[in-house]
C-alpha cells in the first residue's frame, strides 16, 4: 500500500475511533517511537530501561532491609488459607 493511501486510511480510522482505541493507538505509537520499553510492570504498564532499573534497585533495597517473606513463613501462611 502506498504511503499516501495508508496515511489516509489510518486518518479515517482515527477520525471515527473511540477514546479507548485512540489511547491504544497512542500507546503503540509512543512505544514504537521510544523503542526503549524493556519490561512491563505487574499491572501491564510498559517500563523504560530507566524505570526498570529504578524498580529493581528499589526491590533490592527492600530486600536488604528485610522486607520480604521467607519460604518458611509463606508455607505457614498458606496453611491458614
């Protein structure tokens, strides 16, 4: 498909799109432009390399501070479910 025709077709779709579709298209375009999405959060949010590194460092700090559940404690907790 020629670029001009493709552009016109996409514009026609966008002109009729609802808010959800526009948000999705926008996210796809931004991710494509950024090309630095290296991970996704547990909620599905794309993370840049910088955001991912920050998240990993925060997790390391939390673990170093003892903020985690040991396997033994988790096994005890599971018994009470």
